[in-house]
C-alpha cells in the first residue's frame, strides 16, 4: 500500500471535572502528568506524528481555546513537535463546529486532505496497533465513508456511548448500524453479551471533502457561521484566532448529534488493543496497574492493609497514608483533597458543582497558575501580604508593568533574573534580592538557558492579580 499522508486534528478543550482535584477548568487533565511525566496531550501528539509503514502524519492541527494556547505550544516544544496550525476557538461550541472548522482549514491547505480527528486526553499504549487500525480505515475512507473507531468492551461500562455494528467485529471495518447513548448497567451488560457493540472512542477518520459534504447535508445551519469564522480568522502570535462574531452564532452541538447519527456512510474499525479515555479515577486506577491487592499509590502515598484502593499525593509537601481502606480513592493536593468510594467515580463532578455553589476557588482554579512565560503559585496569603513562588522559562519575560496597591520583594533562588525597575536594568543572581517600590515600572526576564525561580513577597493594601497596569507585553494581553 502506498504511503498516505494524514492531517492529525487534536481536540484540546474540556474541563475534566471527573478527575478533580488534579484536573480543573483552568488546567484540565490532558495537560497533567496523570500516567507519568508525559502528559496525555503530549502522548496524543506523539501517537499522531511521524511515519509508520503505510502512514505519514503531517504536522498536527490543534484546536484549543485562548487560555490553553501557550500551554499547547510549551508542551509540544518539550517533545520536539511543531504544529501545523493552532486554531483558537473564541468560546467552546462542542465538537461539531470544531471539527468543521478543522476540515475547512485542512481543505484550504490541501483539497485532498485526509483527517484523523482525536481527543487529546486518551490513553492508547500500543501505538503500532493504533496505526494499523488507521491503515484499515483508509479503505472505507477511499470509498467516501466516514470512519469511527470502536473499542472492544472489557466490562459493562455505563460511562461510554456505544456503537452497534451491522455484524460481529472480526478485525476488519464493519458498517455502523447505530449509535447508542450511555446505557444503564442492565443494558450495558446486555450489549456486552451480544457481541455486536463496541465503545464509541470519539476518534474519526475521513477526507475533508466528505465530512464537509456531510455537514452541508445534515447540519447546514453550521456552515455559514463556521465558514465565516475560518475565512475571517486572524493570525495572533503564531496562532490562528477564529473570528468571534460568526463563531458565537454556531450551534453548540457534538459531531455525533449533528452529523454522525444521521449519516448513512459510516464504517467502524474495531480496535481490540488497550484504550481508555481516563474518564474517572477508577479508570486511572485500572490503567495504573494495581498490585496484587488492588492498590495503586502515587507520589507521597502509603497504603497499609488496603485493598482495591487508589492513593495519590500530588504535592511535594504531602504524605498521604491509608490504613485498612477498601474500594476507596483518595487524591490529595496542597489545596484540596478528594476521598470517595471507588463506585462513585462518575460522581466526582458533583463535588465540583458543590464547590462552585459555595464559590470556592478550588472548583476551577489550579494551584499553579500557568502563564505564557511560566507559572506561579501562592504559598502564603495574609491580610496585607502574599508570598509566591514564580518560575520563568528560559528566554521568557513578564510584561512591563506597575502596581497601584502593592510593593514587591524578589529573591532569586534558581537561575538568573534580568530585572528592570524604572530606568535601571540589572542582573540578579541566585541568593540575591531586589525591591520593587509601589508604582515603579518593572519587569522580570530570564536571560539564561535554564528555568529561573524566585520568591516574591507582596505587601500592600491589595494583592489581587488584577492590580496590574501593563505597558508592554510580548503576549499581547490587556
């Protein structure tokens, strides 16, 4: 078979509430090292890159939002992958508008584009098996079919949608009979026993022209606003920002509802190797390889006489100890702790809703606030002071700014900082400090080749993040 070029499309949005507290709206699960040092997003990008025997992946097309755009670039750079384009969605409109925008962009770049669309937060350990499944899907795609991938179910799961196949899967593409919504436990068991149902992975393979034709036929109302959003998209610091006004008029709808459940040219490629969307802490427990007593521990966690239990400490300053636990998941961070029965994994989103109701920051905000230049975390907050730890990437710089209500002391603890205070510019090295008076125009930069870390002590009548007057900003923030 001749080598086929494929444009990978990585969908990179979502809030990840079922993996709270590690996954939050400000920093969802795809960017977190859930299963090791590499993030789910990085693993997805690697899986959709390079060459295999019959495939050649082009540079990935990533769809994300404005808050995540610099995180996407940073994590791709860390694994040596250059994106073909990063499309910025002005607001979340679900998967149908996102996939249509990607198809219109891909078609403009290559009229014969073949697209492989995948979420950014799935676990697929056997990359070779996945690539082999993609190669299988190219046959139906060549005949004009829209291809989805069905996962061989291992248990009667109620958290996934299902695909009913026209015939039992035998390792080759099969015509799709229908989509099935997330079932209750009884129906999930019945479908598992039937042998003609597979989990819906939400991964698609098709030609750009074919999926656009499907939208024109089944979801024509999306064509005008999404096409306008793509046509009038504007470059922004290396990103392509979709036009916000037409984008806001696009219906908020999934691609399954908009197109797939109505189309009659769908094929399913059965995938029998390992797969998980890590849709809950129970899935993380399973994928992490429990020991002989069913225990998984991560970080500073210790289990004593526990069975079927997940213990996780996601802070360098925490030790979590479980004694005599059974069917328990406990996830501890320095600002929030989750303890729940393993059977209630899908109810973790209720915790997020409850915290939102009481207006707790922990509902949506991650302890580390990631910015284009690095990150910071608040260590201590008092009535008139705050202590932060700040990390600045090599070559990065914060905006030139001043504060109305606070002064700052900076103590460099790693690397070297280039500091501007009004008309003075100087280098501040490890174990040196500098004082920023209230109202002074200042900036910190990292001129070195290693991360720069400093401790910032803020004092004043107000220490909120909105007490910033920006004069220059390479990241074009207001």
